[in-house]
C-alpha cells in the first residue's frame, strides 16, 4: 500500500519486486569509498514501507538486510525528494557496534538511483565526523548513482516504454545497453579493472601521474588507440593537453586557445557525448571543431571542486563502432575517478601549501614579536613565504622610497631587471594599486598590460604577475608580488594564499614597527636620561636613590654605581639638608616643588642648583620622587653682571651726552687758541698758549677714547698703528686709576707697527689686560709693577703684558678665557674680561695666550698679523695742528654757519672772516632754513645736535625742498661716535668735522666742497 511522507504529503512511488542488478554495484560502492574517503557505503532498495540494505561496504555501514525506516532518515528523505540529501543520524548499530561508544551522530549523504524519473534505490555514504563531505563528494555520489541507474537499465528493470534520453550535441549521447549475459560479464570485469586502477590513481603523488595512469588504463581496458586528457584554463582562455596518446605517437603538454570545438561543448554543457560512427562528419555537422579526425569518438567531462575542469576522450580514426555503450560508461567512471583523484591531489597540495604557509605565518608571528625585530625583517619573511609557500619564479615586496619613487624592499628568486630597479611611481603596479585602493592586480603578460607605462612593460618582460596589498594602519604600505613565466597562471586559491600572507605581513609589520618604536623610545629615553644636561635622579619613598644620570655624576662628582642604593642625605651633600628633606616630604604627599639649594663639591666649591621635585604616581599612589637639578651658579652670576651691565649702559649714555657737551667748549677753546697762536708775536705768551693747546688736545683725546670704548663703535676696520692702541689704552686706564700703587713700564718701538683692525677694540683688549694685572696686584695687598712691551717678529706684532702679582694657578691656565671663570673672590670679578678679549683678538685673526711669568706673576701675550701694504696710512685719533695759512687778499665766498653754541659761532666766524669768507650765522635749524631760502651760500656748516630742529631734520627739509644747499652741506658734531649719528651720517654721505677739530681740517673739508 502507499504511504504518505509527512515532509512531502505525496504518495510513495514504490516499485515492488524490483530486480537487483548484478554485483557490479559492489564495485561502485568501492569506488565511492575510494573517491570520498568515507567510512562506510551502502545501497538500499524499497521493501514495503521500509528500505532494505542489499549491498554494503566499510566498517561504519549498516549490515546487509537491515531495514531502514523511510520516516525521519536521510535515506528516506532522498527517496521522497528524489535528490541528494546530506544530514546527521545516530550511528548504525547493526554492524561493528563496538566502534561506537556513545550516541554521537554521524554524517550521512544519500543519492537516489533514478530511472525514468522514478527512484529505484538509494546510495548511502557514512562518515563518523560531521562536516566531512564536500561538494566534490556530492558530485561523485551523484555520478555513481547515475552509473548504478545504467546498470539497473541494463538489467531490464526499466519499463519498455521508457527510452534513454538523448544528450544535446551528440548523435547518441547515452550508450546502448549490453545485449547479452556475456557482454554484462565482460562489463563487470572491466568495472573491476577500473576499480583496481582507481586504487592506483589514489596513490598518485602528482596530477600528471594520475592523468597518465587513467589514460593507460583506458587504452588497456577498452583497447582504444587514442586517449586524450584536456584541461581547460578559463582565466587564460586556453586548453592544455597534459596527455595526448595516439597509438605509438605521444604529444603530451600541448595547448591551444579556447574556441568553438567539441571539447569546449562538453566542457560547457558537462554532458558526455558519443559518436559511434562517422564522428568527424557528425561533429562538423553540429558546427563544432575537433583537433583529430576520429571515426568513433566519445568524450566525458571530469570535475574538480564541483566545477568542470577538463575532458577525457577516447577515439578511433580507423573504424566505426570501435567501442560500445558500456565502454562509454567506463569512460565516465574513469573521468569521474580522475576528477576525484585530481581534486584529492589538489587538496593534498593545498593542504601541503597550507602547512607550509602556516609555518611561514608562525615564523612571521614570531618575527613580529621578537624583541629585536625590524619591520624590514617582516617584509623579508613575507617575501620568502610567498616564494616558498605559493611558488613562483620570483617574489618581491615593493614600496615607496625616500623620494617617492617605487623601490624593492625585499626580493627572492630570479627577478626581471625592470621589476627590481627603482623607478618613478607613476604607471607601476604600486601606483595602480593605490589608485584602486588596494585591489588585487593580476596580469597574464606584463609586457602587454595597458595598466603599466610602456617603459616599465619593456623592462618587466613577458611574465605573469599577481600582486596583493600589504595594509597597515588603514593604508597600503607595500605590495607583495609573485611572478611566473608567461602561461603559468595563478589560481584563485593561490591568490587567496598570497593575500593571507600579505594580511599577516601587514599585521606583523605594524607589530614590529610598534615594537621598534617602543625600543627606539626606550633607547631615546635612556639616551636622554643619560645625556641630559640637567642632573636627573629618582628616589623611592624611603629616600634611597634609584637612578642617577651622567649629569648628576658631574654635578656631585659621585659615580652612579656609588650613588644608587644609598640614601640621598648620605650621597648628596646639600648645604641645608633639612630644607630639602621638607620639600621631599611634600613631594611624597603629591605636590611638585621648585626650590634653589646650595651644594658642596668635593673640592670645597659652593654651587647653587635649581631643584625641581615631582611625585611619580602609579595606581593612584606616589611610589617614587623624580628630582631634576640644574647648576645655576653661573646663571646667578650672569644675572648680577646683567644688572651691572644695565648700570654701565646707563652710565655709558650719560657719559656720551656729557662728552658731547664737553666737546663743544673744547672745540671753541681749540679754535680760539689757534687764532691766538696765529696772532701772537710775544714768544713767552706763545709758549703759554701752546701749553694750553696741548692740554686741550689731551682732554679732547681722552673724551674721544672714552666715547670709543663706551659706545663700542671702534669696529670699523682700518690700518692701525699698535703703538697708538697701546698709548690710547694707557691713557684711558690711567685716567680711572684711584691710586698710584702700580708702576707701569712701557717699551714701544720707534717705527710704526701696522695691523688691520679696529682701534677701539684693540684699545679695549689692552685696557682689559692692564686692568686684570692691576687687580691681581692690588688684591695681593701691596704695590707692584706692570710691563707693557710691543715687539715685531716676522709678520707678527706681539704685545706682552706682564705683572709681578700672585699669578694664575697652573690648574686654571686652560680656563682663564672661559666665560665667567675668575680666580678672584666672589663679587670681585665677573670673569668676562679675558673671555671678551679673546673673542675680539680672534676676530682680528690673532691669538691671546696666558702663561706664568718667570719669577712670579702672570704673562699675557697678544699676537696679531701685520698689515703688509707699505702705502697704507695708519689711523690716528688726532694729529697735531699748525697755525692756518695767511688770509688771501680777495673774498672767497659766502658761508652759512649753523650752531646753537654762541662761542663756537663766534670763534669759527672770526677765523672764516680772516680767511676771506662772508659769514652768516644761525642759532637753529629753523633760522637756517629761512636764510637758505633768502640767500645762496657756497658752504653751509651745520651742527648735528641742536635744540628744536636738529641737523638731521635740517638735512631732510633741504632734501624735500630740492635745495642746492644739500650739495654744499658740512656737518659738525661732538657725538660722531653714537650709533644714531653714525647711521645718519653714513646715509647722508656728507663731510663731517668731529668736534673738537683743527682749523686746518676745516679748511681741507671746505676745499673739497668748494674747489679752488
């Protein structure tokens, strides 16, 4: 009776008394076990409302004649739905139940054996582990079920009205059934032979071996002359022939482009074709091409990984009906088994590759976490993993160079020159990948790839290439590339493995980079801690020193190995340890403290340090204290000197103004003195006037030297007589000495000693040397002597300043020119005089040295290179003036004299009138402008500093009015050395008379302005 399945709600289609085919089914079960590595196989047929096991193989299959329920079983589901079903069931206990120790489920795959769209039986495969069966196993079982259906058909089980379906594209695609019991027996024997060969196929180590064995088995079992195995590579659009055997002629390894042929038809449709006679004509009639000229032809597809990947053909070019329908069945079985074997070999190779890659990935992980790893090491290892794990002619990792070019960071194998050398980034694989945001790059032939620039295509050559990005921190940092000879394609699995390596390389690169950055940071911290100019130390809560850097060693003169582990009070000699301890206690309470403290050095020297104490917090608790100390002894000394310098600057401005005020009466005195000298005929009076004039000149020279020293304006380079520098320094130094306890002995040569330099700077250097010598002598508490000697040796002029004071200690001779170093008590010297002097001498390309004087005292030697030009005239502060020449008999022109000092106007006017000039006077710039507008003057003498409108403004007004008086203007000033006056006079470009001046100089300057 019919039963109803609760799943389908349709009546069961049972065929009572269905005859069972011969024992060829057992061979099929063996083939299924071999192809899928299942642990059991069985064939069940309907019997009433249940299924009976009629054939069984494997340890985990149910025993023969066991009845299986149709309801709730995988076999019943396959019977009901007439399609392949995979599910889980309890283990069968009818056979070898001892293998199953519990109720764990097993995996069962069932495929119906159908004929004329009606199920005849069910093929079952068992495996003890869930998730074992793959898509390829399902394909295998389906094909075995189809072969079983053919056996059922050949046994006469099909109804008479059921015809074998035709396969499109073939004249007779379904082989005819054997016609006799002898043929059936021969067919079974062949099946057994195929089973034996199938076992050997599974033992193949390489795909080529499996294909050769399958071909030889077909030739031997079927007795056919031509057997070919074709593999289709859709990516490269070509068909390869790993096996091509035609009688004694062998042409393995050929290939041709994928086109429109009978092999392509089988590949695309996945159906077996069989042309028993006139095969060539039949194939051409279908509009298809064939590589040979067969008379009998059959082709069966084989699958790997669920996809049709190739075709196996048997052919005969000599006769029709060279093989029959059962031979085609065997061809299908062999093609099926070959596909299974190739898939297994691919799986084994995949597994091997995965093991290799897994090992490389483990090495990448170990390398990335290695304490000494560098990011470059990770890229090197990734390149090796791609080369060894995926396989190719060459592997490389490329990235960006320092100038933005594409460079190779790591490489393995034989690399084309174009891929190895640095090139511009544009038009490269790297550039394309960055533009496409990390897309995979695959090329069958780089020399023809339009994504590359022509130059790079030429350099790369005819190679196939796959490239994947290496990501780190959301950006492509490099590109992993693998190349092979053109024609050797890359599978999807290989690209995935390469991408897997790249992913791990990116993660490893980031880890190694972070590790390297951490190591660099730690090393930088150690270096900063060790090389910091500030003394750094740490203390624990008990006051024990934990760390001590090199600057701390230099500050306290204590080695770190001695200080670390000791209490700070024992190792660090503070002048007031109680005050420091109080501040440390506040730091341990969580406060940051800043203070200044005095420390004692081992040699007894006292220093002042600025100390910062900060708490170190871990887990919310203060666990240690960080101390940073800086020696500020010199800084405090500098601050005091800066205050003194500010006072000196103010005094300098005051003295400068006073000097200007002194220069004006001196100018009037000298001019009047010259007039008196010129008019006096009494010798006694003339001698008195000359004595007054000499003293006035001396006063003027003292003021000039004082201004030069205070203003620091003696930097103009000129040819200088060192004798003048010595004399000027002696005058300045002697003018400020409070007493006469020091006797000076001067030895100057009779001839000039010429050097090129600044007279004011040289005077400052000599004066500093004299001052140091005097302070050394007076500091001893008694009178003494200073010797100043100027000598010439070769091309060097030497000034030696010696004293008979206490001298300089031998251990301090090498430091006397250091800033702020002094041998005198604190507050008695800034330690800058000799340092400044050494700098000024070096600026003159000379040398200043200090030695001990034989017999006691100090000796300082100043060496300067001599000036070699004979015609040069040495600069002189002032030269003696002679009385002016007698006045001419005729008038010489008209002069405007502008000065706010009435005495100067009167004395200069008197002289000008005696020399033939008409003189107009003005006491201000405003009055002078009015006179210039009303009259024409041959010369305009104007003072620079005047109340109201100064000489500066007077000049600007004349310029603005485009007055011709600008070209006749001569300035007079007693402040020519001030910075403002110097800048203005340099910009104006007019002649200048420095007060006090000689009348001869006045006449010479006027002669330049008014020639003749």
